[in-house]
């Protein structure tokens, strides 16, 4: 198994380490670009650059994407490692200017790479893990390590021991994930931000009902609400235009287990309108290209029974 040791901005680490209840973070890349150095579920270590030269925490790689900076902020908010969008932009643009990647004139209207990390743990300074002996000072982004031998195994073992002592990491991963011992890829529990981005990308950034592509009005809807036990998982999600999302949550529309869009007569009866929606009655959903990301038929049936005003 492999893990990734990533050069990390100290201000990003310091801010997130001071926040309670962080279940996911966006490890942004200022110049854009996706990340695929390790498989999903692999440990991702936060290495502080000089003058600190130590590992100050870790989490589990959940996914990566490329998003406009404004959308990255909307999806993750303070989990981007900044108190507000203006501060996030200042940090991103500091690096973009250094690397000659100039932003546009509109606020946050440029792409950033989003490396989404689940179940992060941040160590206080006295628990920082010593740097790898073979770390080269000219490494810009990070380095992949085997976690079954040498420095990779040492880093993994020490980070897990510190996380256990702090009561972190294990609380936010799947129930069958190992808490300590031999390194294996795990299935981290996803947070709201990662859920939103995964659903967005699964549906090709288009509304599953209308085909609308305008990012600013697309939302990841839970089929079964999180508050009622629904998971932040792609098969419990639909990418919907914001107005369709609202109607779905209120039960005026639903999607059948065979992926047909249905509109309740209650919409016409209660509001004497709805023409813009009834034209989609019976339409088949625009499904993800990967069948593994299709919405759960069981959960769609639940929505039809428990929420829909049929």
C-alpha cells in the first residue's frame, strides 16, 4: 500500500487545527490539476514546509476534482483552511502569482485543484512526526511512499499512534476499517462537501432532470436526507437544478426506481401552476456514465413512499 506525503501550507494547517469537528478538508492546488498519485482510501500526510519540516497530521484521500475557486469555497467553506472566501483567495492567488498563473478579474473565477481528504487529524506541535530521512528539499508538491517498509511505514505507524491518542481518525472511517496496525486502504465516511463534488462530477455537471449546466444553480440532493440516516454517498444523491431540488425535498416531484421523473398533482392543485415542470413528466433521468454511481433504486423507492405527494 502507498501513501502520499504532501507539502502543506502552515497557515492552512494552523487554521484547520484550531477548528472543532472537522470531518473533511479541501487540500487545494492553486494552479488547478487533478490528483491521482495514490488510490482512494490511501493515507494522505500533511507535511509542513521549511522551516518546520515535520508531518503535522493526515487524513484519507477521498477524491479529486478541478473546480472554480468560488465553487470550492461554497462546497467546503472553512474546511478550505480559511475563515472566509476573501482569505482563501488571498492564499491561492499568492501562489498563482508566484507560478505565473494569473487569476481573472472576477472574484474566484479561475480553477483550482481540489484534493478532498476525509477524516483529517491535526497534531499539536509537540506531537509532530519527524520528517522522512530521505526527503529532498527540492520536492515541490509531495512524494509517494510505500507504507509497508522504511520511512513510509515509520510515518504511518507514528501518525496512527498519535491519532489514537487524540481520539481522531478512527471515528470518521467505515466501521470495518482498521484502527491500527497493517496499512490498508479504507473507506472514509464522506462529508457534505465531498458528497457535493462527487455528485457534481458523477452527473457530468448537468442537472439529472433538465440537463442544465450552469454550475451556480446546480445542487447535490440527498434522496434520503442525512438527518434521517441517509449517507453522503453518490448512490444517495441526485444532481438537480436548485428549484427542482427544492420540489424534490418537499415531495412535489420524485424519481421512480426505474429512473423516470414524476410530478405530483399537488403542485398544480396547491399553486395552480407548474407548467415549466410538467413538460418533464415521465422523462428518463440523465444518469451518470458509470453505473456504479446510479442512484439507489431502494432509496428512490423510499422517497416515493415517504416523501412524494403522489
